[in-house]
């Protein structure tokens, strides 16, 4: 049964997630935990309220007429994390309405300033005539493609160009020899002898947003390669030393994540893609262990204070982390 996971909980926090004060969480709880359809009246209302109540309207109020935040040229590098790419990720994760004019303007700005028109990847540097080819990086490309799809740009040829970039340059290995040629001949932190964990999860997350019936055989092949990579790591372990944690920060849960990742995000992507593997169990047990007696999960890491807005409070109960934890447990045990 889909609610088998409830027996694992110390308390049922779904009523808390359904409170009207956070329409984004309410919307995702209704659709992802209670399986309400998009046409259900309560879901429609929550979706409308996202644009009226809470952080989304606050964030859009701060947007400039050109569809950007801060300064156009600071969309990534300077003013981090106050630039446009980061706010675009936040809008996508909060469930903003992709038909909203301001959201569409933000998407157009991303295409014009960050996307490399030659390769389709996304760059942290651009000039309004496209992102700079020599600076394209995997985590940003994954984040932008994910956000564009989530916000309704899937059928845009420019988004498809970004998907093609992921399929062409996707890499998930453990140092079996350094690839040669563009873009692998630069940025050791992104394209070194060992795959960047963050780059892999962001690209895999982007592909997970593509409806299953629209995934080409090549996309499905890339998803399989990426999933195997994480399963071989037991998600957060060193693949060649499974008794060692690869990065301690991956054990701390946060929202919203930017270039960084955590074990909960990795689980969320794999479960969404339909994986239920014994090699995920350690990560699942980690999630269960972090539940408080009251049934919620705390926000353990955050970029608050560096965004245009703040979401939840570090060290306090987090509706967002709790929502994601419940969604993962429901998907794994359902």
C-alpha cells in the first residue's frame, strides 16, 4: 500500500504540511503525498495561492523589469547567491506558475545570458548574447534544465538543446581515465579525473523532470548510467571504500539546494526515477534516523542570508525537508 511508510513515522506531520500558510508545501503535499490530481479544487487553490502568499510573490516583487535580479551581469558569479540563476532555481522548487509573465521573463533572461548557443550548456558567465562557451559547467546546466522544465519550458527548442548537452557530455565514473576534448580539458573541480558528484545529481535531476513517455532511448540509457553511479556509491560513500563517507556535508539536509547536494536529494531523484535498490537502504536509514520525536525534520544547512529571501530557519523544523523526507519514504516503501 502507498501509505506503508506511515508506520515508520514517530508522528504524522502531513496535517502540518497542509497548513495554508505555506501554499507551495501544501501544493506538493497534496499532489505527492496524498496523490490528489492537478484538477482537484484544493490543488488548484494551492497552486493559485503560491503566486499570492509567501516567498514567491516576495521574490517576484524584487525582480527588475528585464527579468533579472541584482545586476544582469551578476546573474551567477558576483553577488552569489543573489543573482538570477539562483532565484530561478528557487522559483522552480517553490512551484511557481510557469505561465506567469515575470517567470517567463526570468526564463528568457536565463536563455539570453547563461546558455551557450553553440553547445546548449549553461555558463556562469555571459553578455546578453549567450553564455560563454569556455565556461559551461555541468551542475549549472543541470540546474537550469531542471528549472526550465519545471517552469514549463520543456518544449522550447533551447531547453531541448540543453537536454542534448546533458546527453552528449554526461559523465559518471570513478576515475577510470580522464576524458579528453571539450569540455573535459578544464576545471578540475568539474571535469577532473573523478566525476563531480554534484554535477551528476543535478544532470540526473534534470532528466528526471522529463515525463517518462517523452524520454528517448538515449535519455533512458544516461539515466541508467547515472543511477548505477549513485547506487555503486550507496549514494554517499566512497565507491572503492564503502565503509567511508565521501563527504560529511552530504549527511546534512538543506533546502533549497543550489550547486550543492545532500543524501536526501540523491534519494529523491532515484526514487522519482523508480529505483528501489538495497544499496539505497543506508541512505534511507539515515533519513529515518533524523526524524524528531514530533515527526518532523530540521533544516540542517542553508544559504539563508545570501538569497533574496529566506526559507525556513536553520536548526528549526522545516516543512520543506519534512516534505521531501516523507516523499522519499513513501516512494521507497509504497
